[in-house]
């Protein structure tokens, strides 16, 4: 997922220049991360359809989940996974969803979510579960059970975009 | 889309601290650095937190957290000159707090219809010396009137209804205000808190019902929240892309005694941080450069430009770029100007659509590429580079991918571009060949209509009205053929002169909207150009007009049919009439219903005109009669709104000929 739209362009009075308009610049090549030495390229379906993880911080009050999921429903997005819980700050909740879609369609969804007054913060695709699992593998994993997908921003700020495209383990 | 129209009593908030920057010791904001992509300014900052890994947060952290959650924004509230009817520490009812909160927002008119759950508010309104209630005869009339008020003045319109059916009657108006970005604050009564969720008498979960048709809504559960909620509602309604906000107030809260705290800060940190910032100069420079490189530029302006009419005129003066307007944008640029191409889109002029089709640069400012404008989206402006400026980030790239886009208030963008253009004297644009080409199209395909004997062509009636009012009247309309003709044939010279339900297309809008306009602008000539179908949908508002003695002129284009649907039946359904005749089938020779009797019932002078030769005199009489007046203009139902690009079509599919007198 391009994170370009993870912050509304409005925040900087942003000008977005469509790459196709800019001197036919070569599409940005995906370079492997320097922090984690995986060399596998992103596996992308030809349709461009894949799952995206969105993590939102919203006001913790009755009906907010309804407000958020309402946006998904009326714009025709289907939620694959949903996890809700209190955020690290009192009075706020974190909603983590997994939604299938193309980068473009999810980008439009994010713009609609940004219109919600109860939304404080939205971050995209920060799932680290695959990375965590790989990290633990050398020590031997007995069993993995998963609930709804949970995603948090990791302290190091490493982006794991290249991990996407792997099917979910187990 | 539309630009900011702040309530005058609201002091503009200073740039708020972002949500995260308030607790520097607990959260650090770092820009993300990735290996595969150059960091760009619109990269999201990654928020790194340690508060979760800290099992026992230090007291300072906890305090900061509370601070963030409760008071992340600060604003000064009401001007200190406000004189309350109550002494500061005097307990008063929640309804009185609500009404005073409205007063503090500068509200002078509300459109409120009472009921069991809202009568406390009405009681409080009678105690207010500054707020006048205009009593509609239906809640839908009330909210449409509030919309007319907001559209004509640019200030938020306020309507109040009771719980249950009163609240659900607001639904069409809320949806309309959301689609057309009209600032509305709707207040509804609700059953007492203890009865919520019990299917009580006149209970509807209106907050649930209106969730997707309001910009935001509130259910007040604590009387202490009223001052803050009202303040937030007005701020939300009128800032950014304006829209409707609903406040649901349970009856027991209206009755509860409390001492209000007026200087509560608003809690909209997320929203405020996402409001668009002023555009950057180098982005505007880029647009100016694109203009200088173009040969066939065209402006496509919409409802977002209604607050920046002057800047738009100046921009056109400096560049000489022709202007095509959407239905919502009519009046932002004077229709009578030589560079005006008038309306574009499905029923737009041939030359406006020609200009967009042939353009090499489309300057789309304050617009949303609606399907009624674009038709087949792939074919729309297919030869042009597209520059899109809009206040709503979600509109950019929603329907059509722009080449260059700026998320900002168009007013600021224009100011910036104008000063750039004024500074750089060397930039001289010459689009005279392009303007010649368009002038040729204007000559070749002017707006036209045919005349059949003494029958009154509806377009002619509007043309005469335009002449007699010198293009200065405030026009409201219903929805359908008459609406399109009013858009095409009346020459709007200024913004906020044209009040119509654009996005939603709500019939019955014209009459109540005219009420709102007449309240907001008592000195203006207000004319409701209506159709017989639309008029009857809110005909009860004639009573309001009479009682309030509002000088509203109603010019009814009566063709006894649901004209626009008839037109589609003629064109695409072999003229099969499917419940589109609105007269009495057993007495087809008579006009039914007799609209003059509706007027008579409400003591409003009225006349009917059926012959072209008598039309001018009749319209003159309508305009000269003091107070309200209804003129029933009988027009043939065979007329079609032309030009027409069928739904989903492209410019090449434009229809300029024919009517219901021939078969297709």
C-alpha cells in the first residue's frame, strides 16, 4: 500500500502530482528493507486486489464502531477482520480492520474515513505478525492461534510493506 | 467543496496543537524513513508510543493523557459583549441553555415546529428577545427553509423539530444539505433518557437514522454538554466543507436545571488538524505555469466558489479564461459576462460542453465531477490536463484522476494565483483564438426554444422574468424541467441568488427555500420558479408565507405533468405515460388541482395566465403586487429541456432538437 494517502493531502495543503503526468518517470522500484534482510519482492495479484490493514484511533463512545463500519458498508467495502479495544490513552479506542481492495479503492476509503469527526488517527498496513512469527521461528513455535488481526505502530518505525503478499500463516 | 463560511460570532481558531504533540514525553512523532521510497511531505508521521509498555504510567503521563482526552483544543467562546438574561450562577433549564447557546452563535432566525419532546425549547424561545421563529407547516418545510436561509446568506441555517415523526421529517433536508454542502444545524427533541430504547411514544433513534446523511450528529446525554455541543455543531456545520449537523436533546435534559459553563473548549482535535491549510505558493506557481503552457483552458467552477466570486472574477480578468459553471456554482461568475459559457453538463449549453470536450486544460475549482456534469467519465475532458482544487480531500481523485491537485479553500488558492499573476507582468496570456472558437459555437448553438401559437413556452416565461427583474432576483426552484430552464434562462449575476436542490434533487424544495431566503434577505425580490408537481409537495408552506407576510412571488410553470419524467418517457420509453400525469384523468380539459384555490385558502393573491400575449403583463403584476403572489403559468407538457446529453453519454451524444410532439 502506498502510504501517500495515509495522511490527508489536506494536512499540508498538498499538491499531488500524478506520476503518469511527470515525465514518464520509471515506477518506483521496491527495494528490500535494510533493517530486515528479506529479499523477496512483493507478490502482487494481477488484479491489484489484496488485503490492507487499517488501524484507527477513535473516540471511545457508544456508536463509534457503527459510525466507522458504516463508512465501509455504504461505500461497498467488506471487512475481513475487525478488532476493537481501548487505546493507550483514556477515552480513545483503537479499531484495527483488514479490508480487501486495490490500493486505489482503499485510498478512497481512507479519504472517506478521514471525514469522521470521531476519528483521531489512521495508519495503514503496519501488521507485524508475519515478522514476529519469523523472528520467533528460530526458537521453535509450538502453535499459533490467531484472533482478529491486530496492528500497532512499532517503535522502530520500520515499514514492512515488502512482507505483504504472503498468505497468512496457518 | 464549498469554502469556509464561518459564523461571524465564532472567532477563528488558532492552529491547534496536533493531538499527539500535546504529550511530548509520552509520544514522539517521527517522520518515517523508508528504504524504497523517497520521503515526501505528505508521508504520515509514525507515532511511537511507550505508554503501553509502561505498566504503571507515571503520574505526569496520566495527567497528560487526561489533558489530551479532555481538552486538546482551546477556543475563545462568545464575545464578551454578550448579555445573558440570566445571572451567571443562576440555574436555568437545559432548554434555556440551548437557546442561549444559539443566541451566542449569533442566530436570529430559526425554523421550528413544536411537539411534545421539543416544546420546552419553544417555551425557551419565547423568552428570547433576539431569536425569531418562523413557524413552518411541516418539518420538511422547516429544514428546507433553513437551507434556503443558509444558501441565500452563507450563514448556518437552524431548524428545530420534535422527536419521532418530527425528526424523521427532517431526513430529506439533511440529505439535501449534505449533498449540496449547506451549513445546517438541526435540533431535535428526544424522549427522556430513561425511555430511550424502550420504543416509547414518538421515539426514533434519529442519531442512527441520520448518521450517513449528516456531517456529524450528537445525542446530548448530559446537560453540562449543551454549550460545547452547540459550539461544535456550528463550527462543524460552517467550517471546511460545510454540511448539516444534528443535535438530539432528550426532554429531561431540556427540563433539567443547570448552570452552564460557556467557555468549554471544543473537542475536535482530529477534525481541526485535518482542515486544509493554505495552499503552498509553488503549487500555485505550477498551475499558473500550466495555464501559460495551455492553448485551450477552461474553468469548471462549482458550489465551492460561492464565497470567492470576487477572486474568480479577478482571475478571469487576469487570464481571459472562459468559465463553465455547474448547477451549484451558478452566479459565482456572472452569467451575462462575455466569458461565461453558462452551465455545463447534462442540460448545459452546447458551447460549455464543447469547451470542456476540446479543452487542453481543465481548471476544476470547487467541484466534484458529478455524473450529471461528466456523463461518461472516461470521455469527460479527455483531451485536457486536469487541475483540481477542492476543500474536501476525499473529492480529489474520487471520480476523475487529476494531473495536479491542491486540497485547499479555493478562495485562498485564487488569492494566491491572482497575486502571482499580478506580480508576473511578463505572463501575458492570449487565448483569443480559443475564445473565437467558442464564440462561433455560441452563435451556432445558442440556447433556443420554439413557440407554438399562443401557448406559453416555459423558457420564455423565465426569460421575461429575467428581463423584468434585471437578473437581480433571488430564485428558488423545485426539481425537474422548470429547474433546468431556470438554470439556463435566468441570468444570475451574483452568488447566493440561485437556490436549488442540486445533488439530492428534492422536489418541493422551492417554496420553503424561498421562505428562508426572504427571511435572510428581506430586501431582495424572491421568486420561487416552481413546477406543478414540486409545488404541491410543500404547498402547505403558503400558510407560513401568509402569516409571516413574506413578499415571495411564486411563478408556477404548470404543465399538468411530471415534466422531466415525461421527457424521458418521450425519448426512451416510446412516450408511454407511467403515472406521470398529475391532472384529473376524468376531466382532462380542466386544470387540476386548481392552484389558485390553494392560494385563496391561504389568502394569497393569485392569477392564471394561459396566453403568451398576456404573460409579460401578468409577470409585471406579480412583481408589482406587494407581499406574496402566485402566478399560475399554463405551459405545454410537450416541451423538452435541451440541449441534453443522455445519462452516461459523452459530448458527441448531445441532443439539441425535438420535443414531445414527435416520436422517437
